[in-house]
C-alpha cells in the first residue's frame, strides 16, 4: 500500500494548508461579512481534514468530531455572527491597527516563526501527519495577531474562533485528536464562550453606540 | 461520596436560584448555608490528606482525585466562597439590584464556584481546563451585572484576554498529550495527572519546554502574571465587590494550581531548571510592574488589583525556588486568599459610602466609619507584609528560601525583589494615609453602618493574625505533604 | 554544438510566438466580450507597421530614451535563452539560473521606468512610480516562488528544477508546489500588466501603468518595447507551465522530442492565455492602493511555499 502511505501525509498537509490559507485570506479582506465567510470555509476545510485523518488513521471518533465541528462552526456560529453584525452594524473593518499589506507580510513571518519553533515537535512525532503541525501553530499565531490588530469587536471574535480552529488542527495532526469526552467539553466551552462574547458585543453596542474597541479606553489608572 | 458533597451544593444552589421565581432573599441565605456543606467536605479531604492517607478517587476513568494539593485548594476556594456568599448582595450587603439582577448573581456566582471546585478536584488535566474556561465565562457575565460603560469595557477585555489565554493553555495541554502519544501511543487515561507524571521522565524535553511555555502563558493570563495581567485592574475595579473578592482570592489560586500541576510534569521531563527560571523571570516582572503601578494608582480598587499582581509575582518566585520555596509560596497563597477576599468587600463598602472609587475622594475614613477603616487599614498592612499577619511569615520564608539558593544571580533577583517590595510598601502606606486621615468630603454621612457583617471580616483578619503568630500543625503537615508530591 | 544551435533556435521560437500569444489573448477576450476581434496575427502586422514608421523623440529626452528599448529587448531575449522553453537541460544553464533570470527581468523593468521618467512628461513619471510600487513586491515574489521549487530540486538551475519535477511526478500536489504556482500566477498578472493590476488596453490616466511609461515612444522603439512585452509574457507563461507542469519538455535533443516539446509549449501557452483572458474578462481592475495588498497575498503564498519546501525536505 505504498501509494496509500504517501497519499495520507500529502492529503493531510494539503488539508492543513487550505485551513491556513483561509486564515490568511481573513487578513486580506476588509468587510466583516468576508471575515465570516472565510471562517466558514476554514471550518469546512478543518472538518474535512478531521474526517480524512479519521479515515486514514483508523480513528472513528474523529468522524463524530468532524460532524460536530461542521455543524457548530460552519452552520451555527457563522449564522449567529451574521445576525450579530447585521444587527450591530458596522459592515467594514474600517482601519485595522495594522494595515492589510503589512498584516499579510507579518502573517508570512509568523508562519516562518512557527516552522522554527515546531521543529522539535516534527522531529519527535512518528505520525504521518506531522508535516502539517507547523501550519497549525502558524494558524494559532495568526489568530492571536488578528485579535491584536483589529479594531472592531466582531473581528476580534472571529480572530478568537480562528485561534480555536488552529488548536483543533494541532490536536488532530499531532495526536489524531484528543479523547472524545474532552473534545465534547471543548466544543461546549467554545460555544459558550462565543455566546458570552456575543452577549457582550450587544452590551457594548447598547452602552457605547459603536463596536469600535478604540472607544473602550475609559479605564486608566 | 465526599466529592458529591463538595461539588453538588453550589450546583444545587445555582439551580435553586434559577428556578425560584420571584426571587426571594431566603434563596441567598439558603445558598450561603449550602456552601458550608462544601466547606465541610473540603476540610474532611484536607484532614485525610494531612494524615497521609491515600488520595481518594471518584468517577469513571478516575475523573476526580483529591491529593494534598487539591485538598488545600478546595479549602481555600470553599472558604472564600462561604465568606463571599454570606456577604453577597441581598444577603449580607444592602444593594439596590432588581430581582432579575439578584437571580442572575446567585445563579452565576454559584456556577462560578462549582467550576472552580471542579477544576481543583479534577484528575484529568483536560477537565481541569474545561472547568477553568467555564470560570471565565461565568465571571465575565457577572462583571456586567450593573450595566455601565466601564463595566462593559472591563468585561470585554477580560473575556478576550482570558479566552485567548485559556486557548493557549489548551494548546499547551494538547502539546503535553502529543508528547505522551508520540511516546506511548494513544490511551484513554493519558491526560490523568498521575499518569502524565509517571511517564514524564521519558518525555522529550524540547516538546515539554514548548508545552510549558504555552501553559504558563495561558494559565498565567488567568492568574494575572505580567505581562498578561492587563485585564486585572479593569476587571477587579469594575466587578461587584463579591465577585472581585472571589476572583482575586479563589480564581487566582485555582490558576496557580493549574500552573503548579503542569510545572511538576515539566520538571520531571525537562531535567534542568527551565520551568523555575521562567517562573522567576515572570515573577520579577510582575513585581516590578505592580510596584510601579501601585505608586501611580488613583483608584483604590485598582490599587488592590495591582497588589494582587504583586502577590502573583511573589508566589511565582516561590514556585521557582525549589522545595522550600514551594512551601513558602503555598503558605503565601493561603494567606493571600484570606486577606484579599475581605479587602475587596471592605473596598466595596467604602465605595458605597463615598460614591467613588478614587483615592482622592475617600478621605477621612477613620472619622466616617471607624470600624471599616480600621479593618481596611489592618487588611492593607497585612497585604503589605507586616507582622503579626501571616503574609510576613510566608514572605520571610520565601526570601529565606531564595537566599539559601546557591546561584548568585538568584540572590541578586531576591535583592531586586526586596527593593520592589519596598517601593510597593511605601506607595501603599502613602495611599492608606491619604485615605484614613484628613477631612472627609462634606456629603458623606458619618457613622458606622456595617453592623454584623464586620464579624466575618474580623474573623478573617484574626485568622490571618493567627497564621502569622503560629503555623498550625495540621496546615504545616499538609503543606509538607504537598511539597513532597510536588518536588520529586 | 547542437545545444547552442538549440538555444538560438529557442530564442527565435520565442520571438516568433510572442506577438501571436498577445494576439491570441486579445482575440479570446474580444470573443468573450461578444465582439469578433482582430485575428491572432494582428500584432505581427502592427510590428511591421511600427518598424516602418519614423521614430519621434521628444526634445527633452536624453540618450537613455533611445538606448532603453534596445536594452530591454536584449535583456528579454537573453532571458528566453535561459528559460527551459522546449528542452532542459540546456548549455547556457551554467551561465544563468533563477537569480539571473530575475535580475535580467528587473533590469528591463528598471530601464523602462527610467525611460518613462526621462522625457519629463507627467504621464511617464506617474507610470514609473506606479510600476515601481508593483515591482517592489512582485520581483521578490518571483524569486521566492521559484525558490520553493529550487529547494526541492537542490539547485537554482531552472533546467535542474524541471528535471527534478519530471522524475517525481507525485510532487505536483505538494502544497509547496501549489502555493508557488498560485503566487507566480498572481505575479505574472502583475508583471505583464494584465488585469486586475493593470489594463493593457487602456490609455486613461487613472488606470494605466505600463502604457504610461511607453506613451512617449513611437516607431521602431515602440516596436521593440511591445515585442519585449510580448516576450516577457511568453517567458512568464513558460515558467509557469514548464516549472510546475513540465510534461512535454524534451530531456533529450532528438527531433521527435523537440517537436513534441514545441507542440506541448504551444498548447500550454494557449491554455494559460485562455485562463488569463477569462480572468481579465471577469475581474474588474483593482484600485491602485489595493494592488500592494494583492501582491502581499502572493508574497505570503510564496513565502509559505518556500518554508514548507525547505522544512519538509
């Protein structure tokens, strides 16, 4: 089954690259709708990668995880997000703190950085999916960067969700997924965290009349 | 069975508060009494561990386990929770919340307490993580109980920074599991702490180093270690006093517990003092930032938050100094839990009296409310580390452990720490003087109105004093047990 | 000996095909837009016409203005001899590899920009500055995109890269490969002045980049520059085709193999031309300040392709 042996790592790396690319596409776009769309496609690619790893890695729990991931992050959360930004307004991320061209270059540098820091991980792992690990860590770093560099509260939420996707990808590539019970707990937490953030954005909109986090600067010494 | 007695009461309390409509004050009293059950169970666990008994386990796959370290933290969290519930709005504190707000408060704070207790009794590090994430969620919703621009801003920053931190901690957990899988293949109970510890010496040092960095940054965000502490002043300043008290004492302790659990695993895997050095560096950074921020403080609630950061720094220091340091750090944790919780309640009282959290406004405290002022002063002196309070003993033990180290640069670090503590000390005393003495503003009513609520706070202060004068034997045995678990 | 003859033959082939390629793309665009359009050999007629016309030079222009078209043309012709159009490896491979190719193309761009500035007209200066904005990000990306492949082949020699890909066909779906291809494609659109970066058919001040720099040229100078632009397009297409999908490139210098290679080349050029024409018809031109963003995306993709090839050897 030599062909199959070579196929699995390639497909896994391809899937992870797609997930990362959608994350980078996020940095390129301006409108909040595009952010949500990019996140949606990214989560779909992630779910497919999970299913792929489940198939080749003979771990059937991952199918369940893939389905839950798809339902949660491709359907439920993006629809909530869409409803949120339609109600709260502000369709464009007007001026992020870091402009788009620079953001893209920084993203490239972050991925290079993640390659450097994950060298011991790739060296240690014996799994065929190990080549995608730097991409997952790169996505994590890009998620943090999106949170720091965006101005609208909604963009920060999407950045957080991208960060979570990166960590899920890392779990899939590095360990073929964590035990199912824990995975369920994680999903629950992500959903609840997202709901709380949503509630807070509504509260921000109510009290501040805008979701520009630049306004959230009253608290000083 | 004992685990159920520990974990069920806050859950039942939250459920009850949710179901009883319309909200009645008795619900608050009932919940406060329920928390005594948890406290009792925690004390039983602690006694069992102090006697050197085998750690009890419970649940499928050994889900819950109570060794010495867990037991100590259970007691801390349960005690702080009991104090908080007795002094809650609607129970011990007069607040003008609406019925809905009271209910929301009771539900959320009990769920918050439940998740904290779950975090310290979980055997599985991933369940511990899930519980800590839950605490972020519940506390974030509570911060905005009284809707206002500053509280919404504080809650948003807290949720965002906290969630990112927790996510990074999860990445670290995954990396730890990854190393285990790379070594021994997948296993159902691989994420149980004793199993991790057992396999730790065989794990790859570079991977565990990377994992520990993620975990320290992640859980350190929850604990408020600099430079991830920026949410602390905002959140503690804007939260209702009860929540601030619980967050600064119990939640902080739980986050440090998580760091300590992983540190033990990392130390067993990485044979040099990598984790120790990281903790020492971050501890010094926290101390430095806290000391100078206190000097610049203009708001006494934020000042208390910076004091939290200072103590975070000290505890990190202790954890990085070997066995004696861990002993001192854990003792410091216990003392800090006692001191901080009552300080935030007092600060809440003062704010209610003066109508503003600014230090400039809160003058003449001793004239306006002598008992409150006196307790506040005593508590602040305790926090600063003056004898006869417990903090003095633990800080002394910490510095003794530090100076006993062989490396000269550790001694240099300790000297720098002492200097920073001095800076903080001077700033605190200055602020305190400004608050206690002087002429109170005209519109503030004079006369003590706190009533019976002062009794638990006085009790807490006396406990602190007792801890300072003697170290009770059970506590000492328990701490030594823990040190034995933690430093192999 | 045969090899050197082949090199010259390759350059002649490129010179022959280039105007045809430009004409082909124009015709496909016209058909897609519902027009009949000029036949694909219209550019040949245009070149013949231009060579016969008198070259009018502005009084403000210096020697640079007259010198640049020759330099640009020469540089591009040299590049055609270094790029594996029909066969790999070639004798001139020792003289030129990836970096040489990139530098030669940059030389052409640089002198074109200077020539745009030289007569002192407003349009020329504007075109030159816009071109430099694009080139600043596009040029490193070309190098990086092909460098990703070079790392896999262990050498920046283009012929060697082609040989490496021919012997490891499974590497085509490598993420590094695909990323490099996408990056190079975007850069091709930028460097050859195609939509969405630059409109090759416009002379509006708002939208022109390449056209602005060549506005002052006429007669044989213009002919040389237009031909060089066509050659550049051909070179980029061949790089895209032969580096990433090298089947058809002759590895032995037999007449049969060469014939197949020529046919394969024409087929790939036609395919890429079709793709570009489709894209040009569908996409609107990007506003100028958004072009660096697009090029930033391609830069990041190229960087990713290099890092993934480099660290996953």
